[in-house]
C-alpha cells in the first residue's frame, strides 16, 4: 500500500476518502472517528447539545467561561454560536470579559512564545519589563489595558457622578458603543463573542469583577478618588438577582441547559441560581435540563472544577435524568469542535 499522503488544496475541502468515505464535514468526521473513550463522550455531549436547542425541545443554553478562553480566541466559534441562537446567556470570569475586547483592539500587538515551556526566570522578567503579561503561549501587551482604561474611566466617572450603576458587561457594551473604537479593531468584528452577545441581546453575567485587570484598575481609581464610589458597579449578588429573573422568564415553556468550560466562579455562580430559587426562595422551578463540562481538572477531594456531574444532584442543581457529560480535555481543542457539530458543520 502506498504511504503517499492525500493531496488537498488548502482552499477546498478534503476528498471524502480522507474521512473514511464520509463527506468532508466536521460533523461527519467526528461521527466516523470519535467512537470511544473521551472522544465518544465529547461527540455524545455535542449530539445532546444540538438536540437540546433544536425542535421539538427548543431548549436554551447558558455557557460559562473560565480560564483564558478569550485570549485563546474561542470567540471565533462562540460568536457564531451566539449569532445562530445556540447560546442564550453567558456567565464568565471578568478576565474573559475584558480579554475578548483586548484581543479585538490589540490582536496584532500580542506576542506568541512558541517555546513557552522552556522560558527561564530571566525570560519571564524580560517579558514583564517589555510590558507583556503572559498567558501560556500568548503575551498580552500592557498598552491595551491602559487604552481601554482611559475610555472606561470616563464611563465609570459619569455613572458615579450621576448615581447610576451598571454591570461589568454593561460597561463593556457601552464601550462598544463608542464610535471611535472600531477604528482600533485588529481582528474581524465577527470573531468577538462580546460583540455577538451585544448584537443578539443576550445577558452576560460577570461575578468576581475584582479578580481581573480592569477590576483592579477600577478599585485603584476609587481608592485614589478619581471615581467617586464603588456603587456605580453592580455587585455579583445584584447580578444573581438578574440571573434569577432571566431563568424564571426563560424556563416557563422550555428547559435551560448548562455548558461549562473550566470550573471556578463563572460556573458555580451561575449554576447556583437554581438551588437558590428552590431552597431559599421556595419556588417551583425546573432544574437545569442539560449539563456538560469541558475541563482538564482531575477529580479531587473538595475540588469544584473536577467534581463529577452527579455531585450536583444533591445540591438541587441537576435532575437525576438530565443528560450529563464530563469531557476531560483542553477546551481550546474540544469546544470549537463541539460548537461546529452543534452548528451542523
């Protein structure tokens, strides 16, 4: 048998023979090759997601983002999921919120370090002194943070002085309304999941804003008196109230699912809205109707990120019979594949 590789043109799909006789699509490739172990789990979760948000179920999906997914440019696939009506709400860390806009306006100024595992302490110091903040192989320039700070500072000051308050996401949406900002875009605007969320009008919940660069900057400006009060920023508990109202309004006729990338506050904040309503408000409300988590965290004693889905049953988060999946892998690899499957690509 010849070992000569199958020749393909980069601008055209590979021939079906390259995919075991199946048409050259991502979905068919996954169905043909991903038959066992973690690959089978990922495909099963993607199939269930596609079914959940399609007729006759017409369920809605909340996606939670932990880690550095925005710096990993997950927006390329997530934004299309939002535009196609496959994602109906986002809960994210403040880092993911800001880093989507960082990437939007400063992508070409980032530095990629291909041999990042081999960096010495002196290499790290050199990157720091050059004004870069490293996230694995990607270094974010400090300049973009100051660029957005100048624009956000005006919004914070105006809100504080007028007695108004907005969520972290609403400040970013207002920032996107700045007519001058598009002049600074360095990637196609359709690759920003924040732009897609704004255009589609879906809510974005951001607990723990202080755990981010811009959250630190906001605290610093209040501390030094440039912003009059902390009260111009809606707290996590205020956002939880909004999430409760969103869940109530959207779960009346259709189930709501939970697609979790990573662990941490972005996931646990949002998923806790249901036990809050059941146990603390004594409301008759349906549990989350679907659950999938992509994480490379191992199951551990007391750790949330690696907790198996069944553990959520005793907390009134998931129903006994809800579809439950745990994809133990790198979300930058798995999430785009799963989103492509849900979109029918």
